[in-house]
């Protein structure tokens, strides 16, 4: 058994020196490594045993010298006593998950275990009798605002589907799991093909109808709609688990926001314009001794895809241009966001890049290279893992 987080402190592994612990990690297979085949069959995911096999790394030769420098204009600093584990190896030691359910609570901190919050969606999902049939569900509470519904329901965000599901209550969470989680894509299901992609490749991938969750599924009181953001950044802010998470999350969000605003990409909690970057606080994800943890989801339209026959690459930006018209005041308006999402391959997440040990001075390069380009700036010290559905690889 691999050593756990500092919260549990099992046997003698937690007391090992960093050098011995890193050697232990190198010699100990991760839980899924023994079952991963050497050769990959069509539609099958394999384990990326090294960081550069999962995501590309920035290099000055390709990205310029700035990629190797932290932000020189950053004025935000962590508290002087902010201290984390800087020596333990990160990559390849997170447990795999299949889907991620992010619950709107309107709060930035929660009880120590969010599933213990009485009457919450988290409690109903975690302790209910109906469990997902398509693998492990990661469950997070978030600061997404709670809708003002008369039925006291809330909204959840399901990934990698990139779908908001409205009118969720503890009573209908079994329907949520059966009709949305179970029927949606997982982190290790291949991306659906775009209709315009080469039909000759159809025999090598499962049909997209078997992989994509429909835009709307009939279920009592539940309704799905696409998440309009092109990128999502999740920051652990749960100070009841570790004070450093409560300290780091607000500071990182301010610094991310500073770099996103001039690019026109920042989206606040109530901004649902198509595209942009949504930033949310979430509950404990593990590894708070490596604070700050940052999870970045990138939609399929943000990730380079195989070129079509005409040499063009599908993008949400191109689709939105086709859907724009002028209103009576001459302003452009988007006619149908749902249609735009559908035309780019149902708008699913293609990647999740899970980073740790992020500091304010790292934020500029995280936005410039990781969020926008899918590259990791400091893989050796900051990459915990993730998945790439385009390449059909994951860190577990």
C-alpha cells in the first residue's frame, strides 16, 4: 500500500525521509499499473508512465525564454509562514477517477467531510444506495451560486461532460446518477468524432452516440444544459482541511483574474457567455500538503484535433462566427449556444491537468501555457497527473 496523505499518517511510511519516500514510490507500482496492457487497442486507454508522455512540456526553444521565468510583475505573496512539502515526488500517485460531480453550494468552506453535511447533495450522492456504474465518481462541493428556485434545488456540474444539471435535490440524486452520470462520457472514453471528420476512421472508434451524453435527457425535475466555458480552473479552498488551502485559493484566483481580464477570458460566477475561463473554489481533493492544488479542465475545442479533409480544424470560435447576427442596435448576439457546443463535438472535456505547489508567481505561465496550450511548465515539481482523451492516456 502506498503512503497516504498527511491526514491519515499510516504505519511508518509517513515518517520516512523524502529521499526514502521517493525511492519507495519509484519501486512501488501504482494500483492500476499491473493491469495496463503494453499494446493499445482501438478505443483503449493506457497509462502515461512519465509526465512528458501525458502532457508536453514548455521549452525556451519553442515557447521563448519567458516560459522559464515566473511572473516578474506579481505583487501577491503567500503568508510568510506558508510552508508545504517541496521534496516528495508528485507525478503518478493520484487515484484515477471516471467522472467529476461539482455541486453548487455558494460557500467557499465546508464541514471537514462534505458528505457529512446534513441534507446536502453531497450527503445524498455519497451515502445513497444508488452508485455510479461507470467507475469512481469524484465529488466536490463548490462556491458556484445556488439558484433561487422555489423547490430549494441546486445545480451541479458534471465532467467530463461539461454539462450543468439543474433542479437537483437530495431526493432525485438517484435519477441524477442513473440518467446523467451513468449515461455520460468518462475520463477514459475516447472523444466522440466530429461529423465532418474522416468517415474512414469510423471503424477504429466507438460510435459517438455511445459516448456522448445527450443535450437533454428526460428525467423528473432534472434538466441538462451545456457549460459555456471553454476552460475550467478548480482551486481547493477548504480551510477546515488545511489552512493553506483557505489562504492560497483567494490569492491565486485574484492573480489568475489579473491575467485573464486583458485577454477577455475571465468569467465570474454569474457570467455564462460562451468561451472563457470559469474559476471555482472546490472542497478537498487530496494532497493539501502540496498546496495549492489546481485542476484545469480543457474542452475538446481547445485541444488540437486531427485535421479534417479540407485542412481545417473545428473550433468553437469558428462556429460562433456562423451563429452571430446583429440586433436592432447593431450589436452582435449569439443565436444558439447549445448548437455551437454540439457542433464542436458536444463540448466535452478532452483533458484534465492536475497541478500542485502553485504559487502566485506561477499564475501567468499557467494561464499562458497550461490553460491556453495544454503544456506544463514545471512537470517535475508541479504535475500530479490527469488524462488526455485525445491521446487516450491517463496518469493512472
